[in-house]
């Protein structure tokens, strides 16, 4: 019997593909497809356009372009229905086509991933609900690799931390709950962060609701869906606001640098033809050209100066010694996101910026980049990315920051060894290679759960050269995670999920005996994960296998609301409108 693989990328892809094609098959004849731009990348990963054509799709259009023609009687909208703006765009286009076309069209709307009461209400108020057949395409996780699953919610950061919209939490819980129903409950849900706690609580509530619905249906509880999985070790949830600095830093892994330079979206990136050269370059040419462009980027003065500031801040140097460099970069008209990344990095690693210094930077930014960025600065404050030291808000005087409201990096540099002066980048032996000395706090927290002995040995090597990592007294009877989290912002949670004894035994009998090293650890980043963090987790996963499964599992699956980088994080707060001075 083949081993069961939880969070199986191939199964998820095939299920999503099959469900979409079934929806398209239900609409007879040729059809024009109106697609939300944010769904183009995920759709391309799941289904080839040639396959869509086989199922009747004639022409694709982007919803945002408002240019769908009336060449086909059937018009299908494939869009997310969570935001009112998107729903109204669909309604407006249906009304326009109905008004301008001489053909009597059949409209179909496939909401992704779910149909909502709000979308129905908005369509009804617009007078088009009766004009369209409404369905849903339950697309949650999009596999980006065998070990990386993303919900591809590009607005997750701004929704969670700027607008305080919990939609991303609900969709995350729904995606994880579907995995639990297929593979069994996560035996342990552990993590850090206030929104992470809300996600964990919602997962547990969903479990209760599923159990209640199955009982009321008269079938009794399904031991397959509602008992702890024997294939999954645990679910670790990291709330992004626990560790904003890792996103703000420049990623120094190869894939991370490509993302920094070219912006990878759904495993694809656009490279200027002038960089590649030639009309139809070969794959090797593209890779070589992009590598040259990355090397060129990393050799610019702005890159090296910015990286120097980042490294000094993360190593614990006095941040005020970096202010002259930041001011110089502002005077040189460096793009605003690069400046904001440096200021937010100082703020989030040092519990704010001194009032006088921040006031000077605010004035300089408004003068250099425009008065609209008063709103940008206010948004950064609301997101917790920018603050005055001592808990004073940008709008006035406040009380000092409460314990747990900010992450204190000073003790963490030692207790979790998040900075390493002797990093070996040529032959890495620690995750600190991903940022040339800085070990991502988020990944260190994960490591403290699943690789406690190895981490203890890295923090405080044993004086006995013959001793194994497991024999290190620092790891014996000590929970490094608990000790570290008191310096990290947000709630700490650790929930065990149990089932009825008979059902648990039945599952174990069905699945066979599972050795510890064959179990899967699912790591979920609420608010996004960087490609450098993915590289760090893969490094840990490889070490787990090399050491025979030391820790809590040998297979790590990275799940996230989205893939993120520093420019997107600060960009979610940048005011796009221009105001007169």
C-alpha cells in the first residue's frame, strides 16, 4: 500500500482542475472567459489554455480591462467575490454588454473560492442577479511546488494589518480544514501571533461544526475526518506581524533575489526583452540574462548602501548611526519603497524610532516624494510597521508599549541566535545564510519546535566534542520556543486535538504503523512568506532527513496566504493618489 502524503500538491492540482473543467462543461457551446488578473497566474499553473479551449473557451479577457466583446453568446466570469469593487465590476460589465449587444447573452459567474451573501446582495441591487447563473470554484491552495502551497491572496497583508479585514483568516481556516477532513486532524496546533491565534480558534470551531453536522445527518462522526492524523505531526502557524523584519530585508538566496529584481508571481516573472535579447530566446539564454541582470543589480551603489544599513540594524548596531545613509538615499531620490523598508526595519527591530528622528524623516519624505505620503506614513503606523519609540503614536502621545505588543530583538539575538557573525555562505551549516548573517526569526521559532536539539547545539555548543546534539543540556527538559516567545509580539498558543480512542485505533490500523520520520509538519504563514524563508525551511527539512528524522518530522510543507517581499509589504501602505502641495 502506497504511503499517504498529506498536503499532496498533485492531488490538489488535479482536484481544482477537474472542478473547473466540470463547471465549463456545464455551459454548452463556445464561451468568452472574463478573468480577474490576480487569477491568471494560478489558472495557468492548474490548467493549460489549450485544455480550456477544448472545453469551449474562445477568447480570454481581463475583468480590469472592461473590454469583453459580444462575439460569443456565452460569457463566463471567473473572479473572486470577496470584495465589493470586484463584484460591482462584474455587474457593470454585464449591464454594458446587455445594453450594447444585439445578441441575447447567457452570463455565468464562477466565484473563487466561494459564493457570498454580500456578492449576491450587490448583484441583486445592481439588477443583474437574475441575469446570470452563479456557481463557485472552490480553489483554495494553489501548489507552487511539491512542498509549497499558497492561497494566492495578494491583498492578505493590507486586509489583515491595514483594513483589519478577517477574510484571509477565514479562507486560510477553510483551506486547512479541507486538509483535515481528508487526512485527519492536526494532532497539535502551535504558533505565535494574535491573528494566528484567531486562525487556530477558527479551525477548532470549524471542527466542532463539522462534527455537529455529521452527527445531525445521522451518520455519526467520521473517524477518518475527525480523529488525529497518523501522517501529520503538527500544524505550526506564524502570524506575519510577529516577524515583519524578515520581509523588509533584501532576500539573498538565488530565488529570493530573482523575486527582488523581477517580481515572481505564480512561479512566473516578466523579463524585459532588451535584457534577454532576441525574439524567441532559449531557456538557457533567459536564465543567463537574468543572472547577469541580478549581478548588475547587486553591484549598484544603492543596493550595497541599503544592504549595509540592513546588516548593521540586524546585527544590533545603534540604528541612529545609519540615519545619515538613509537621509543621503532620500536626497538621491531613491524609490520610496526602498526608503520605507529601511525605516520600517529600524522601527520593527528597535521598538520604534526616536521622536525627533522620525519627525525629520517624515518631513524629508513628504518634501521629496509628495504630500500624499502623509497618508502612507499613517497607514504604516496602523499596520505596526512604523512607530515612535516609547509607544507614542504618530498622532500624539501614548503610553509605553506593553509587553508582548512588540518583538524585542535584543535578547533574541542570543536566545535564538538570530545573528551570526561567522556565517558560512559557501557551505551553509545554518539558516543564517539566507540573509548573510541573519537567521529569520519566523524560521527560528519553527526550528525551536521541530529541531530543538540541533538549535540548542547551535546556540550553545557542547564543550564535549563527543556529545551528540541530543545530549546538549540546553535542550534537555527545556522548551526553547516558550523561552523565546516571551520576547515576541502576539499570543502564543499550543492546542492538542484528540479523538475517540476507538476511532484513533481504527485510523492507525487503516494507515499502518507510521514512524516519526515519515510524518509531515505543516507550516502556515498567515500574511505571507518570503522565498528566503522557504529556502531556510527546505534547508531544515534536508537536515532532518540527513540526521535520521531528529525533531518532529522529516517532511515540511510550507503553506501561506501568499508569497511576499519587502516592496509589496510597504507598497500595501503607499498612497497611490497624488495631491496638490
